[in-house]
């Protein structure tokens, strides 16, 4: 007599994992399909309106102020003419040799390499960084444009 083997029912944990993965895949596909429909059938907004929407969405998703690391706190994001500006506070660092150009030289390549900021730059939206130093009147500022990333 031949033994008949039956596949065991998936465990609840495996079912849960499969459902979670399927839900994520569905959500991603729905997002891209919706984005395509919006881009295809609705006129583009002007750049400044798009910048304002991006800033509003970022503020909805982030709880500001947000501690980014031991030295940086993101305190605000604002819509500026042709730019998105990130307002940060520097804490506990020696600023005696810090300059606007030095910050741009050190951080600019990271801004260009980051896929999210690069996407903004590719749409001719500049990315600006305004720093204040906690406990002082020191301020620093630099902007990155698409031309800076060539």
C-alpha cells in the first residue's frame, strides 16, 4: 500500500507573513498605479505649489523637532521660493572652523547622492539647509541645486 502524504496546513505565523508581504506588495503597486494616473491625466501644478505640498506632507510624517543624531536636530521644514529649506540646530560641536562653504563641500555630495533629495533637484527644486548653533547666535546656510550635482 502506498503512503499518501498530505501537505500540512501552513502555520498561523506563515499565513500572517504571507498576508503581510502580499499587503505590502499590493500597497506599493497601488501607490505607483495611482501616481501614474495622477501624472497622466491631471495637469502638473506649478513648482511652488508642489514645493508647498511636499513640505506639508513631510511635516505630517515627521514629528518636529526630530533628533537626527547626537549633533543635529531638525526643527522645521519650510517652502521657500524654488526650494525646500531644512532648519536644523547643531548641538555640542566645535564650530570654530565651520563655514557655509565648508558645510556645502562636506555635505553637498551626500545631498546629491540621496535619492529623495536628488529627485527634488531633478525637478529643479533646490534644497537648502539653515543651521543655528544651540546656545549662540551663530548661523550657517548652504543651498544645493541640480547644477551642484553634475
